[in-house]
C-alpha cells in the first residue's frame, strides 16, 4: 500500500517541534527568530511536490514561498534525520559574510533558520527507482528565504539576545523546555493581564467580564450581599434601589416624606 505524501498529525507535530527547536539553537543567537506554525495549505503543496518524487524542475523560489527538498535511499532515516542534515550545513556557514565555505551548500540551513518565516508545511513520499526505492522529503516555508541584494546574500536573521527584536505583533517570547533560546510569537495573551475569580478576559477590548458578586478591573473586588429590590451597579459595587426601597441591599422599604 502506497504511503500518503501528507503527514499524519503526530508526525506534523514532531516536524514542527524539531524545526522550532533547531531555530532556537543558532549561533550567534538570533534577536528576531520567529516561531513557526503549521500550515495545512503548505503541507498539501509540499506533499504534492514529494509525490512527484522531485521529478521536473523545483518550484521557483518567491518572496511568499521557499522550498527545501531531499531524496534519500528508503530506510536512511525519517524527517528527524533530514532536518538534522539540513541544520548541520550551518557548520559551514559564515554568519559574518553570509556565505557557505568552499563549494558546499547552506541553502537548506539558511531557509530552515530564516527568521521571518512564520508558516511551515512538509510532505514525504516513497518513490520507486532502478537502484531500489527512495524517499522524497519536502518542506515549504512562508515567507521564503535565501535572497540577495546586488549580489550580496541577505543574512537569515539578526544577531542579538533572544527575542530582543521581536516586532510589536510578535511581542511574545516562546521558549520550550528543550529550546536553547526564545522565539518570537504572537502572545497568547496580548493584553498581558488576567481576570481573577473566574472572570473572562475579552482579548479585543482587554476588559474583564466578571461573574456575579465581583467587580473591578480584574474582578478582584468582591461585593457582599445582593440587590433584593434594585439593580446592581458594577462600577460602584453597590445597589441602585427601586423606588420605595433603600438600604445596602435594597431590602428595606423607605417611608415617603409626606408620611413622616
């Protein structure tokens, strides 16, 4: 039975996690390395390319898309071994010049650690051949990397302390237990606040919706009592009593002045 070129959920997680782990290990350290997220669309494109067994011209690079691909003898290793091979190209990469030593290639490495790439999709496919079966591995990245300006290569990332140059939209700093450094990400809580006492945070307005009995910016103020004949005023944590009632809980009838 022929294996599908699209990765199953578990392999998707492993490939994505290993990408981010390797991106957190670059030397010198990266100030703007972005955390990759999985893209189903890129996964389909990479799977289709792998299913071609890398026959025909490789997809042309574009600012919106970058490619890395490799054909190995079947059984030589899975995506873990492939990514380690690509990352090992960095041993021949000179960050000061942006070039690879000798006639070696570092394009897999520089694409893997292209700082502004935010989306990833990969595929693999077992291919027949005259000398035995092989396996095609393909990864697509967006935005793509490996660009030059006036013949000079653009460095894949900016050097500096981890997460020190994260943009405003990527102000979070993700660091897993197996990471060497941090990766810029969209913060899960852009408001940088939390609601207490089971309050719910509205991410669009950065305001807490408090459960009954609590108020305050963070739902940190507990209101005692209840409004028996009136309306609860959240801002003041007090009752606005109906006509004819008074007291802290609007539980006592007030006597009209004419009857006094």
